[in-house]
C-alpha cells in the first residue's frame, strides 16, 4: 500500500472534509467583514483563530488530486495568492 499525502486515507473520505473546509473559508470571510464594518483592523479577542489559508490549501490539494484543476485554480487565486 502506498503512502498518502495526509489528505486521503485510501478510503476516499475527502468528500466529507470538503464542505468543512469550505465552511472555514466562509467563516473567515464573515469574520473579516465583521471586523471591517466595526472599523477594526486587528482582532481584539485572542481566541479568534483564522484557518483560512490552511483550509484553502487543503481544498486546493483535494481538488488537484481529484483532477478538478478549475476549482484548484479558483481556490488558489482567491485565498492563497498574496
């Protein structure tokens, strides 16, 4: 048996992870919009954590591995390009 990349376990469960990574990106956008509308550019609560880049990277990896280059490019352009 070959080694995985950490995103798949050979059982094909990435389709279960995808909606949660997408939700993490949505929550990040909501949080960012909330901060912008409050006039604050930095978080005041040390408990807020933003995992948008990690979620985007994992989504991009899932899309690439599944052959969905279009979605991989879209996630990369929207969330991973600085």
